[in-house]
C-alpha cells in the first residue's frame, strides 16, 4: 500500500492543470449496457479529455502577430478556428 500513495488522490481530483504546457486534463468514464447472449453486459471505459488553456482571443492575437496586417487575416483565422470545439465557462 505504501508503494502507491498517490492513487487515492487521483480519484479525488476533478481536473488536473498542467500550467507549463497550458493544458488541463478532465478525467471521466464512458459507460454502455449491451445485451450479450442471455444477459446484460456493462462496459466502462476510462476516457480523459485534454483541453487547451488557450482562448479564442489568444488565437486571434497569435494569428494577428504572425501576419502583421496581411490582407488574408480573416482567412488565417477561419482556418485556425473553424472546426474546433470551444468550451465556455460560466461563473
């Protein structure tokens, strides 16, 4: 039991911040119940989400600083943002 003292702490953490890389890890589970021959089968998989701390405004600033007033700013922003998943936090 003394070999893994951190295991109990991992179960209590809602999310983990990795500030150096500007990432956040959200632990979670995916469950499903299926009919298997004559009985039911419960499947539970571990599924973690890795999120960037980068905001849409940060992306806009990065693109703007990279092109410095080039006429294709809107196209570059569209290529960076369209198709991405954006989460909002409510306080």
